[in-house]
C-alpha cells in the first residue's frame, strides 16, 4: 500500500486507553492547525470502536477550537443509546484539558427500504483530467509559499478538478464546483474504514466553494476561513478507492459565514453520501497585520 495512505489509516485507527476513551495523533498537511477532516475521521473511528453490527448513517459535528498538531487528541465516547435498530454516540475531542470538537453520530442495523436519489451532474469523467498537483506544476510562475505547501503536500487522495482552477488571479464565478476524488491505492474491503476515510476527505474543497462568487484567491489577502460545523450522511456503501465525484455548491453567504453542501457520486451515478458545512469567512482590514488582532480568532 502507498505509505501516505497507510499512514492515514494508522492515524484513524486510534489507541484505546480505556473502554470509551481513545487517543490519536495528528499530521501536518500544510494547514495552520489540525485538519478538520482528520478530527472528523478520528471521532467517527472512536464511535465505531463502541459499535457492533451497525453502520454509520449520519454525523453532525462542531469545531470548537483550533487543534494543536504537536499534542495528541483524546476522544471520549458517550454511549448515548442502543435501541432496537439504531445506536447513537456522542464524542468529545479534547486537547490541553479543553474540548476542541464534538460529534454526534447515528448507526443503524442494515435493512432494505424504498429508494430514490438525485441525478448525477453531467460533467467530464476523471479520465483525462489532471490532478491538482499537476495543475500547479504547469503554472508559468511560482506559487506563494503557503499555497504551494498546501497544494503540493503528499496526500493519500487524488483530486482531479473538473472546472479550470485559477490559483493566482481568482475572478468571481458561480458558487459550485466538481472534483473527482480517489484514494491513491487499493484498500481492504472494510466498510468502517471506507466511511472513516470519506469523513476525512469530505472536509477538503467544501468550504472553498463559498469563496467562488467573491473572487478572493486561496492563501492571499486578509481573508480568514475556518470550519464551524460539518454534517455527513452515508446513503449507500462507499468505496473510497474508486472514483467519486464530489459535487459542491454554496447557496448562501452572510453574517461573515458561508454555507456549502456537497454530494458524492460513483462513476456510474450512485449517490453514496451528502455533506453540509458552515464556515467563517471573515474579510479583514488589509492595513492590520498584527496576528494578535482578536478578529483573527474564531
């Protein structure tokens, strides 16, 4: 298995400290703090360690504080309910004695039922599209250090955007985008593992959709962005080592917050998951450069 993907799987497995308490480490992916998708995936993994014979169908989470990449994260699981068909778990992620994240997840015993779904967008398939790293390498100019570090960092997933990306001179455009996503290597047939990895990767790209109508390029200017919450619904079994189309749009931005939602489709058009996220999108005074500015804290 590709070492970067293998490392991510190990990161999501967690260390059990007590019956309902787990510990996880962090990885630097080029972001300013612990990547939100990592905490999502680890919290879901912690909940799954307390579940038998039931499958996650939804999770709802809030990001409370920035995570410290230099310290482990403790996950405390509350076994809130085990009913006849559904189980609910509450998870709190803690660092330095304070909660940084909380999550509620619901699990269901598999059963048949009525089915319908939204249509898959009519966009180009992944074959022939370039990965985001290749697109950045093709640029005639060097990217700013922050942007380059984030884009070119070795990742456990491929990202192939459908729409043309403009890294340096963003212009206002409709608030929607489509990205093909796939793990960089084959994975074991483990439903919980694929769900954990999907939770991890679902935090990529989503909040950035809220910035598209405003022509503000990533990594430049005085724009503060931070995830505030995240929701994920698993509709069908997912194979994250096969291509998934992440179709995203942003129906609203107001009050220094942007709202985005997403749908994940297989190549043959099955809707396997949906997401929603609200995030801080605060435009700051260009004249202020003091990082102690309280407005830089979400």
